[in-house]
């Protein structure tokens, strides 16, 4: 099969023929139809979080089940599915507490990935998925069925961008109706935090970004107000839109030190800062803990929107069918695998909400 392989951090991907193993017990092989490009993939390809090379990245995917391994129930060949990086056992401490994204179990695929070069050398399965490829072999827990009438390019966005951004609002922070919400960064994840705030009943949803084009897009996803920090003081603007108090919730969806530190200054008393975007390893942010304690504020981390796949994805599909969740509008461009480097370059330049590779 063809895959886009990263051989050297910071260098273009190489599309080449590689081998993929058959699924073993508890695993599923999926023939992919689409894989969206997430900034986490780009950061990994740049070496921001380390890792083993050569590797196939890509983790926001959808396709059709091709083969199920022994012991797999609930899936059949031909099923349309979303494929995620969330691998969970269902019975460890965290899974039993309803936090599958924190699963502490080590899986066979963690130690013996399914990808090999034509010469038999190991190729790392990036982000537990390796979806910049025509097929993937993943644990059955990483897969959730979707209706056959759901377009698979749009369905792929449910694997990460949507559950991460929207889930941070609905699951992690549990935003209260009538709240003032500020979203810092309005790319693919941030726009879904905007959508989540609208669905959660927020009274005011303030989108904050340096791109006027992305701010304009945020209005169509439900933002009531927009702020460009390059043109006005963001903290003053947020206070002006919240009767002088500041935001009840601030979601920082970009992995940048400056954005996180900016987020602290946007909060009202008793407000909650939610860190959604992940900076490179070693990046630190500073804040005044005395102020935080005195003001009764909170900081939360949100990983993959605290998602429970088998619960959340069907709900999101229903919202899409009802016209209450935008998916199609998130796709900026569609590219064949052979043009993946052009798609990545477009995402790096900030031109795209989500670029999608089609197989």
C-alpha cells in the first residue's frame, strides 16, 4: 500500500510503498477514505515532541472496515467507521472512571506496530494510527461506526478536531448556559470550541485570532463577537463584552506560550482557563498564583476533549444530521496522497481550517 513516510524531522514526507500486517486479536484493518491534517501531526513531523523515525503520521481518519481480527465483536467488513488515536482497554483505573483517553494499558500495537518497509524494516505507527496511508490496523477501541450516508471526508473530522474542540467545552469544562466564553485560536479545533459553546448555551462567544479570515469564519460557526489582538487589546475587548468582568471560560486551542499566557488575563473572577492546544515539549507559561488563588480561578487541561468515543461520536452525528453541527464547512481543501506536502504547507501557513487527504 502507499503511505506518506516521515524519514527526517522537518523534511517533506515521502510517498512510498510499504507493507501492513493483518489484524491480530482485538484489532481491525480499515481501508481509509480520508484523513484530515491536524497540527499535532505537523508538530510531530517537525520533531517538537520527539519520537521514533521513520514514521507514518496522521490520526484523524475515516474509512471502511476491511478485516476484523479474532475476538472482535460489533464490527463487520464493510462498516463505515471513524478511526481515532484513542486506544482504551475499558477496565483499567482511568477507563473505569469514564476517562478512556487516559487509559494506562499497554497494547500489542504499542510495542509491535503493523507497518514495515518493503525491505522488512520497522516503520513507526505515528500517534497510534499511521493514517497518512491507504490502510491502518488499529485496536478495536479506536474505531466507532458511523452511518453509511455520512460523507467520510466530513466524518474524518470527528476523529480529532471536532471531539477535541467541542469536547473541551462540553465534557472537560462543562460550560454553564448563559456564560461568557472566549476561544483563543479559531483554526479547526477552535471553531469546534465555538460550536461547543453555542451548543452549551453560552450567552456570549468571543473568538480571538490574529487572522481576520478565520475570525470571519468563526461568525458562521456561532461566534457572537471577534477580537484581533494585533489591532486591539484582547483583555480590554473581552471585558467590554462581559460587563467589565472578563470571560467565565477561556479555551486556548493553539499550542503557543503567548496564547496561554494571554488566556490568564482574559478570565473573570472564578473563571476557568482550559488548555486545549499542546505546545512543544519544554515550553513553559508563567502566571501569578496569588492572583489565581485570590480570584478563585481554575486551570484545566483537556486531552482529546475528554471523549468517550462510543457515546460522543453518535451524538455528534445526530447533531450534524439536525443541521446543528457544521462539518462540511470545516474542510478547506481536498488533496490526493501524492500532494500531502502541499496540503501540509497550506496548513502551516494558516490558510486552512482543515485540509483532508482523500484516498
